[in-house]
């Protein structure tokens, strides 16, 4: 069995602030995430998808939010640690696809930078990294600018040299 599929989701509440972090990219905004870490919902959803693909639990089990060492942590560091775990298990990323759900700010100008940053963090080619953004048409907590969420699906491929 050479392939494993993973799915991840995350949502964080927004409060008044100056910027948000998505995919490790700092984006100016009049709100910020209320979170134990930097609140990067996209990276958190990617980590859950990576762990989920190999049935290794979830982000809360590996990096608990009651653990002081993860307070205000840069989520990029957690993604790198998770990639090391996936590689130790003998897998690499085939591709991944994601959707950020945010009413504002407009994310389209930032998408290419987010894709490049994620490709670098995960050590994969940019054509394997898909990031899409959607508003919620003003509906619900996301539509009212009280939260931003992200969904991720990805494929892991077993490396030939690690049976
Ligand atoms: Mg989170």
C-alpha cells in the first residue's frame, strides 16, 4: 500500500489586531487570531492532514496547547517537525490542496507567496501546493469576520527506498 490520504480542518476566532498569519505569511489586517500559538489555521490544518494520513493522531496530541513551549509558537516550526515525523515513517507528500475560508482581508494578492512559503517549508515543488481562498458570502461566524478557517486534503506516497 503506497498511498495514504489525509484530511485536516482548523478554525480560529478573530479579535482586534494588526495582522494574521496564514501559511507562515504575515498579512496586514485589522484583526488577529485569538490562539495559544500564532493561530495559523492553514498550517494547523496541514499538520492535521499529515498526521491523519498516517493515523498518528492530531495536532493537539503532538503539540498540546497547555504546554508552555508552544505558547505563541511559530506554526512553521510545528510543520517542519511534523514533516520530519512523516519522513521518518518513510513517506513524502504527493500533493496537497487547501481552501481558506475568510470574509476579509482579500487573500488573492497573497496566495502565490503562501504557496511558495509552504513549498519551501515542506520541501516540495510549488506545483504540488494548491491554496484557494473563499469568502462565506457574509454568512455565519466567518462571514461576520469573527473567524477564519481552512480545509486541507493531501496525499502521502511511500518512498521506494523505505519499505
Ligand atoms: Mg489551530
